[in-house]
C-alpha cells in the first residue's frame, strides 16, 4: 500500500494526541494553580527511495515528541479566604501525603484537619502543608480555645527549583522533583499573599487557536488517507 497512507495515518494519530493535551488544558481552565501543557511534535524517520539519488528522501509523518510544562507566572486573584495563599514567582508549596511522599503545588487552597488532637494545615487532598524546615504545620490553641492563625503565612514553606520546567506532573495539581528539575530549595525571600490564589495558566483563547490548528491538521491528514486509498483503487482497477 502507498507510503502516503501510513504517513497520513501517523499525522492523524499525532493530531489526536495533541488534541488530548489541549482538551486537558481546557478542562482545567478554572483549576487554581494549574500549569498548562504544550504539545511538541517532531517528524519521523526518513528513507531514501531512490538508491541512485541519495538526496531523494521520503518522510514518514509526525509524532507527539513531548509535552512541555508551561511554568510561566500567571498573576493572582483575590478570594479573601483566610486559608487561601498564593506565591508570586516560580515558588511552590510543599505537601506531604499520608504515605510520606513529598509533592509540590501552586494551589494554595488550604484548610484545617484534626489529627491526634492537633490541628494541621492541609490541602484539598488532606496532605500536610510543610514549613520551610520540611515539617508539617501545626496550629497551636489560644487561651480562649481558638486556633492561633497569626503569622501563619510566614510559617508556610516555599520551595524553588533550578529548572521548574523539568518537574514531573503527577496529577491532583502535584509536581515531583526529577533529575532535570534538580532538588527543592527553601526560599526564605519568597513573597506569599494571604487571601489570594493563583489562577490556571490555561488561556482559553490560546487553547481555542490550538484546537483549530489541530482540527485542520487532522482534517488534512484524513483527506490524505482518503486520497491515497482512491489512488490505490484506481491502480488496482487498471486493465
């Protein structure tokens, strides 16, 4: 069968995978602290079709090469929540899950949870928010029995990475350190804002442009599949 048939098929698959990335971005356009991803494509293997002319090469389509984490700062929005926090810049909050694993997040929607008679600052998944020393943040009780939330913003740790774009996306707005990102380092000078949250970095207008581009690419490749099939039918029906 014609090479163009399989080449266009690979284009269809790549376009669909790219659409999956865009769909995920659009579904998280309202997710606080979400960092959008960008699909990156590359061409496939080239072969020489004519041994007498080594310069006559034929490509074999495209593939989804990787997804880039768009870690650009996206400003903050005011919520007024006393347990809502945002970080200006590339810093991240650190949380520790029940199984002892440490993750990093830009989502500062925190709450309080009682554990063994102590009140812990936790995220939406119930993971303990960590201070700069890497320990869970525990709120003390005042004489009147209420919890002491004074200076809480100063107790929350902020961590930075040499290459935040190398972080691994783990879902649930969590990131984990990799060899590419480097180890986490506490940032004592980070600017934290109480009563604010960082919105999603997925820009709906930009994502819609990506949808149109991928849709056109899918349509053109589908047309190429049909054209290649038509040509095969003409050849097979020649007398």
